[in-house]
């Protein structure tokens, strides 16, 4: 699967419907959390780490594909990949 991001196109692993459903609840929960919730950032980073492994299979492969990106650019790429996997748009990240 190819995901277009503001920082280029990234080829990521396809996921199954079952994998998408397993992760959808986590994505919806994190994105619907109140911004003042002090655990939101930690949960978002954990979610991004999970999707990084889904997308690239290993930390080593992720490092290769994301090489040269700043931390902010990497977050943008990974968030875009999450939204693509879930079939969501950036303006509606909970699917509601």
C-alpha cells in the first residue's frame, strides 16, 4: 500500500480487515481524548509505535524509510499512515 504524505510517498505493509478492526478502537479512543488529559500524548506515542511496526515490520526498516526526517516530520508521516490504514481523513480522525 502506498501512502502519500506531506513528506513523500511511503510504501507500507497492507493490513487485514481484522487488524484494522483491532486497532480502530485504540485510534478512536486516543483521538477522542480531551487534550487536557495528561495521558493523551503517552497513549498517542504508544499507538504510533504500534502502527510503525505494522507499517514497516521492524524498527530497523522504519529507521531506513524515515531516515532524514525530523521528529515532527516523522510524526506527520506516521499519523498520515494511521489515518490511511483506518480509512479516516485528517479532519475527522474518530470516524464519527
